[in-house]
């Protein structure tokens, strides 16, 4: 199964899901057995009622089950017993797990953009966002997924190759963050919030590809 930035499988892995300390930059996917940066993965835990719970912030207590942030991997885990195997027992897996993850990640991106706006670290609209872009103040560029391809390219001005550009939300969702009906262009200043938007947009892209 092809994965973005795929690392080499761990040749020492066994068929079981052995206990591993949740430390360091890499985690092993319970389906593919490949180690990847945790930013490209999603953590799950098993709740007290034995229901599988996504832990997008990777902060919930309990033993984590990590999966690559790829739609096919999530569906394979849901339908082929990977969660039960990793948890060493029967678990309940929501049938809408993949779509629920997509909704939750989109919400996290919107919330983070809202924080960036209120902190003065994000601007929207062609003119203001382009001013930041021209001034080198772009940590990440967010463009509406349903925006005109030509307009999006015109905004970037041939600099797409040297910018981090993501398209996780449509224009209406971006507009709601910035108090407008519709937004196509957003620039977020370099920093923690821009990094968070980049990571979450990457995970969402993997789940919707």
C-alpha cells in the first residue's frame, strides 16, 4: 500500500502488536507495520466501554494504537480486525470512523485558523494575504479547495514551489473563520499555529485522497 513519505518497514516487527514506548519521533502503523513520523499518523485509544476513540491531539491516557493517516489504512483497520488485534480483545469500532475523522480534522484546522486570526497571525483576502506573501510573512498558505485554479495560481505568482500551500477547507468554511461569506486566500505567519495547520491539512489530505 503506497504511503506518502513512506519509511522502510521494521524488519524486526512480528505479526502481533507488541508494546512499545510512545516516545521519539516515529510510530509504527498497526496495519502496514511501517514506522512513520507521528505527524503523518493518527493515534487511537480504547475507551472504558471498549470503543475505539480517535485521539487527534495524542494526549488521551492509555495505550495508543497508531495508524497511518491514509484513508485505505483506516478502512482496513476498521474492517479487518486490526484494532481488536492491537488491543488484544474485542472492541467496538464506529462504522463512520473515516468520515468522522475527516470532519474532526477539518474542525481542528478551522479552530486553529481562528486562533491564528485572533492572535494577529493570519489574514484573509487576495490583497492583504498577498501583502504578507510579498513581505515573506507566509508560514503556510491556505487556499479554498473549491477556489478557481487560475485565481489560486495568480495569487501565488509562480511561487508554489517554494511555499507550503494547503487546501483543506472550502471557501465557505474559510469564510466562516474570518467572518465572511467566502474566502479563497489565507496566509498564516510562521510559527506553531502555521505548523499545526500544515500537519492537520496533511493528515486530512491523506484521509480524503
